[in-house]
C-alpha cells in the first residue's frame, strides 16, 4: 500500500508547471524587495539587523552588496523557472534565501520560512525533466513521469501548515473577534472596502472563515467532489489576503500549490497541450527507497514537533513569544511595547539612559520593547558598543510594559535583571520575562 502510494510513476505535469510558477514568483519577490525599499529598510539602513540568535555571523554585505545579493536570487528564480542549470540554481537559491531569513528578524514573516521549506524540498525533486533548458541541452534527461511521493510530500507539508494555523487561531482573542478588529483597524483608509472592514459582522465572517478554511482546505482539494469549489474558495481567500494584507508572493504561491491537487491530465491539458501524456501505471521501487523514507520521516517529524515546542516551555506563548516563530502562528496578535534602556558603568556606577533612535530604526524600536529576544539582543549590542569605549556595563530595561491586542499595558521585563549578563535559551523559559498577571508595585 505504501509502496503504491509513494513509488508509483505518475505524470509530472504538476511538478513542471509548479517549477515555472515557483521560479517566477521568487524572482518577483527578490526584485520586488529591491523596488519597494524592503532591502534598504531591513538590511542596509539598520546599524544592526537583529539576526536569529546564534546566527549573528550572518551579516548583510556592505555598501550596495545586498542589492547585488537580491538581484542574484532574482536571477536564480528565473533560472529555476526556465530550468537552466536547475539543480545548481535551486540549491543556490535555497542557501541564499535561508541566509537572508536568518540575517534579520525585524520583518519576520512565516511565509519567508515556508519559502525555505519549499525551496529545500524542490532541491530533491526532478523538476527539470521537462519543458526546461536543461532538457534542451541534454535530451536524455527528459521524462514525462515522476514518483508519486513528490505530490504527497507537498500535500503533507501544506496540510501541516494549514492545520497548525487553524489550531493556533482557536484562542480567546481570535474567537471573540477582537484580534480581527485590531487587524482591520489599520485598513480604514482602504478605498471602497475600508469602512466595510470595520463592521463587526465582517469580523465574525473573517474569524470563522480563517479557522474553517485552514482546517479543511487541503482535504477539500483532495476530494474530487469538492475540489473545484475548494479551488475557487482558495482563489478568493488568497486574493483577499493579498489585497488586504499585502503579504508579497505568498497568496500567489498558495494558489500555485493547487496544481498538485488536480489530475495530471487536467494540468497537462491547460498548460502543456503538446506534452505527451504518461499513461502507464508502473510501480518502480527505487534503490534509494530506505534513504528517502528515513530522510522524509525525520523531516516531517521535525515539522510536526517544531510548531508545538512552546508547550514544553513555561508560560503562554502569546505572552512570552518563546516558541512563536516557525510555528504557523500567523496574524494572531498585535504587540506594542515601551520602556527605557539603562546602562550602568560597573566601575563608576555612572548611569546612561539610551535613546534607541541613536541605535535602531523606527521599526526596530517597536520590536525591542515588545519582544523579549529583541530586548535581549539589544542589551548585548549595547554591551559591545560600550566595551568599544573601554567600559564594562550592565544593561537594564526599566518601565517595561507591553500591550497585546490593544489591551491594558502590563509589566513585561524584570527591571532588576541585567539583560547583558543573561544567557539565551532556545528551548527554555527566561525568568526575567515577568508573568502576565504581574502587578506594578507602588
């Protein structure tokens, strides 16, 4: 049963058209990041980019280097689309995009993480075997079939993403629709629909649609009787997200994934009418079966465990943010923070209050007060900066308050803890994050 599910040869039209869509979209993402100023705002303008902790060695290239970097990724996207040196192109893009993702967190987005995962999987897929420049250069590469596991790996990855996203929404502030109201509040100025988006009945529809859609879309696309309806609902859902939230290529990448749910004959008849169909039904067990099963088993175990790692860490992830990233917890909350960073010279006990504008951009300033890892990293950054002035210092965050989903500001970081002296734990709670019910002492 498992062998037939994974190792039967099927028509590869789904994979080929997805390669083309994927390459075009990542090229647009990379060139668009330059055109919209994203690269300048997040990788060139900041003095410090707040990379993922333990990846501080990944720093932006100086000068105009990051423009060249993103142009290179954009060109690699085009190479992927046309199937030019496909294997080298997709591996190179995956490495460069992963480095970019780890290089900065200010503009963190779950969709950037998904792009890493899909790029990684594409490294192992034979997506260049038809309608590619590689085939024109070497006709022996051409084939009109692929192993069925290619389709099921993509489907399972999407199922994990959507189901975890649905489960994450099942909490109080989403279910009472206050989170949706907060998200929509910034859309008031939208032409024609701005006022409509502020209506409570619209928030109810969006709230329940988000949960139900994420939970059922993959099964609905897999089941033939509901496939077309699910596709058009998916089309509306993702275009709505694109218009309202302006989240780059992700909605269109999600639509592109739909090709894996339709019959290969349908995809071929739409996109590759001259491509010869694969009509045989061969079960061919590859020599690398055990290696492949082991590799994908490990991969999907990680994918299943990573989004729930926050349950092994003390505290509510909504409050502490520990275990939030890479967990498909998308558009769940709005955080605002405030406070004052204080630097104390250990020798003279001289106190210096920090003006964050001297060190970080406006968007980074919002992060250093609202997110614990940003606060900790900023403390480490200040410590190194003062060490450069031959000063050994302690760094405190005083009057630290945060508001989640526009609720009352509440004390967040312990003002008596020297953040510069604290270690960072990837899988352990940090006790200097005050409990959410902490009260300000008189």
